[in-house]
């Protein structure tokens, strides 16, 4: 017996949460009076653009398919506003007329934050990473640091030599790796194994002088220069961080930027264009609360 579209959507979402390919589910949460697409209608979109189900309006379906690649890239949950012609509107513009509101939600296995080094910065990173919804994994060679008592928020803790643990460690395109060990030799050993991986992000702590020497060693030892160039180091965003906790915030901010996209500017400096609006008429952020 053939599955209904709803059953197929539920099955693919479940598979995505278990580690399968990510999927996006579009749900109509508001619709104009007399619209053909009803509230609650769902459509699933895969990364390749294929889909399951329909929202009930071909123009709306097309608008969602057009928007899906950007939402996949941002790994996000977003509400979009679309008029009857398929034009994407800002929330302010949407308030002026009857439009569809559609929630676009990416379903996927939680991203992995692999923290190599269980010191003060690693501990702060684990707490913040867990709060941000990452699956936290810890690697360190010291039993007194790499343990569940110190890292109750971690989903996986491995104690052992960095080179032995990382050789063959499962790292995929949904993994974000941070090297924050207690010494540059351990960082270099770890980076040698994680830099060529499929990780979505690789970062290493340290001063420009120190990390510059490490990166040069990797290139001299035959590591692909492109793999070395993509390493975020010195790590984090420039927010003047000094304490381990502040440094962890700086690092997580850079990881979120890499994952979601964004300028890393102060929000008051960001100008987000409204579709269909001339540049000179675009809304600028206000300092008022």
C-alpha cells in the first residue's frame, strides 16, 4: 500500500534526525481569505530540490522551492511572507495586505561540536555549545579532565593520545572542530588530522605568530594548502575577549556565523534589503527600543 504524502514526510524527517540527509519542511501557518493553500498544508524539500507533498498553490510551491537552498545553507527555521503572485515580502510589507505565511524548517541531526582539549576554554565551549543545540564531543589525553563529571553536557568523551584518537575519528560536513589543547604541539598534532577532513569548520587557538608557524609546518609536511587555508586561526571574532568564558563566546560566535551566515556586524549596523524596494528607500535599523 502506497504511503500518503504526510507519512512520507514524517518518515524522511525521522531519517534526517537519525543522521540521514537533511530535509526542509514548509508549513502554511497563515493564508489569505479564499486562498487555495490551506493553513497546515505541508511540503518537504530535499537538498537536491526534489519534493514530497504540495501546499495547494503552484505559485506558493515554486516560491518555497526557490527559497529552500538559502534556508538549507543557514540550517535555520524561518517564516517567509509570500503574496499571491509568488513575490517574497518583508514582514512590514506583509502587514499591508493578504499574504501567505510559511514556516520553513530544516530537520537534520544536531551539528557536532568537537572540542579537542578539555581545559578552561574547552569547558566553557562545551557549556555554550550545548546551550546552542550542538552535540558536544570532547577529546583530551588527561583522565582528570576528560570525564563525565567535568563535562556532564557532553554526548561523547574520549580520553587518549590526540593523534591516536583523531586518526579515523568520525568527522563529517556537519562537524565543527575546535583545537584548544594545552600546548601548540598538541594543537599541531590534532590539526594535522582534522584540517584535511570534511568538517564544516576547523579552528585553532593561539597567537598569529604561533599559529603561523604551525600552519607552515603542515604545508611543509604535505598537507593540502587549501585545507590549511580554511583553518580559522587565530580563532574567534574580535570582541576583545580575555577570560576563558569570553573566548568561548568569541569562538561560538564565529562558528554560528560559519553555520548560519551573517556579517558579524553589530545589529545596529546591519541593513537588510526589503525585496522589491529601491536601495535609497530601504529600511535602516533604529537605535530605539
